[in-house]
């Protein structure tokens, strides 16, 4: 699983980094992905973060 963040949609709310800090962290202006492909053990948390993102900025590929 690969994940990316649409910089145009992210509002830097921080929810994804709270949900799965192993994969997401807050950058200067938007959240950034620390590791791709996502380790299998974090896939469920990444899916949860994606479905909870208020702007649907997290894209799972
Ligand atoms: S949850 Fe969505 S809007 Fe919030 S920081 Fe993460 S990617 Fe950005």
C-alpha cells in the first residue's frame, strides 16, 4: 500500500499524525508521509486516518 497527501487539500489539522504517527508527521505547511510503502502493520491505521481526514486529502494507492 502506498499513501500520499494532496497538499492542496490538507489543512494541517494534525489528525492523521495523531492517528498514525508511525506514518504521518506534520511538515512545514501540511502533513507528510514518512514511509512508503506503508508497513503492513500500519495499514489499518492509515486507512482509519484516510477515512477520518476532514478534507479527504489522504490518498491510498
Ligand atoms: S488529517 Fe487530512 S487535513 Fe488533517 S493533517 Fe492529515 S492530511 Fe491534512
